[in-house]
C-alpha cells in the first residue's frame, strides 16, 4: 500500500519476501545446515533471481521456483544426516541413491551441488540432468474449438476469464505471463490492436481485440487504496493495490469455468510448434529458446504422426476432413 501510494519506492514484493522466509525456514534447523544454506541462498539463488529481475518481472511462480531450490538443498542435507554422511565424505554413489529413492524433483539438487563443487565444499561429483518429461494433458480439436468460441462469444462468462482464456488458447502463454500484462503492453492502432506477449507485438484477432479493449476500459482497481491513489496499470488487477491478480487463484477461476489450463496450454503450444520455428515461438511468446526447441521437436516427432494417423483413419472411414482456414 505504501509503495502504491508513493510513500516508498517500487520494489519486487515476491523477491523481497524470500529473505524473511529463509530466516523462518532455518530458525529451527541445525547450525551446520544453516551455515551452508544461507550463502547458497543469498549468493547464488537470490543473486541469480535479482539479475533476472533486471530483465523481466519476478512473478509468484518465479519466487516459488527460487524457494524450491533452497528447500531441496535443505532436504538433501537432512537426508545426508540420516545416512550418517556429510558433504566432505559425499560420494557419487550417494548422489545416485538419493536420486533413485525419491521423486523427480530431487534432480533439482544439481543447483546446490554445482555450487558446492565450485567452492570446493565437495569433491568431483555429478548430477545428471533429468530426462525431459512429455506433457500428457491435451484436448482434442473439437473441444479446443468449442472453448475458443466460448471465450470469444459467451457473454455469460466474466470478461477477464474470456480474455485470459483466449490468450492461453491462441498463444499457449502461461497464466502468470497473462496476468503480468499492463496497459502499456496494449498498442491501439487505427484499425488493429497489438499486444506485447514477449519481445515482439502480436496482432490480435478483431473479436479478441474488442474484448481486450473492453477489459482495459473497465474499472481498474478493486481496493479502496487503489481507487483513492490512482488506477493500477495491470490489465488484470488484483485486490492488493498496485498488484496483478494472484496466479494460483486466477488459474482456479479459469478451471471453474471448465478451462483446464495445463491441457489448453499444451494443445496451443503443440499446434503453434507445428507451424512456427523455435526462434519465432521464443521471440513472440516469451518462451525460453530451449523450451521452444523441445516443443518443435515434440510436435514433429509425436504430434505430426498422430495427425497423419488420424487423417488416414478418417479416409478409410470415408469421412471428409475439415480444413483449417
């Protein structure tokens, strides 16, 4: 509230909350654990997060990712105590045993151990990168088209649900990225509307552009402080003044309207990856280039064969195929 009203300077709330969270996390942990976790958290994980914050905003999801790296390091040190081992006696077979005896998330200890190796806290060990998991949730073409029509035309849906749902359906962006959109990301031309989803503007289809303008011109703030001080610049304002809507809460809101985020986003991305090269995907939709490359490879390897098989089945049954326009 003080930042939004101009009493305090702007800061990234999600990032600034991590240090107090770390103090609470380590409050009752053994001293020999805290001596390792604090420098790892402050001079490696948080340092990288602050560098990232100079280029792009730190979201709730980003802060949870930072916390997960710290939690997994602490979990690993606790496991070592249970095995009656320590970092200075750590062997490669200990790492392998840790990885195979727990969930896939344990591979994230690689961040902590790489840091420990560079500082010669442990000897020469290696944590292999986890195998790339394949997304398993998709929706079929008919369901995809039905959801898109609902978002564009169903006046019974809230306008923020319609806009966010359509953006995820068309461009495969995350809910967090959608919620970080500001009014300044909207470029109103004489006959078109562009939206900055990544580093380049994306031309919106006319019906979606009309919905985005309706959302942008609606009352901006949901808090008394926000209304008193001035309108927020977020396209999807939250209840906290000067902040966007909370990602987890908004995702639940979309799910309640039968827009299943994971399946919808996966379907949109695999569809885009069939037509666009990885560099374009990454540039347009704020996607890491490695992520874009994996989606393109996955589309060419798995989805193309699925589409070809489906088309062959339809031909055998004498069913005419619908052409996309």
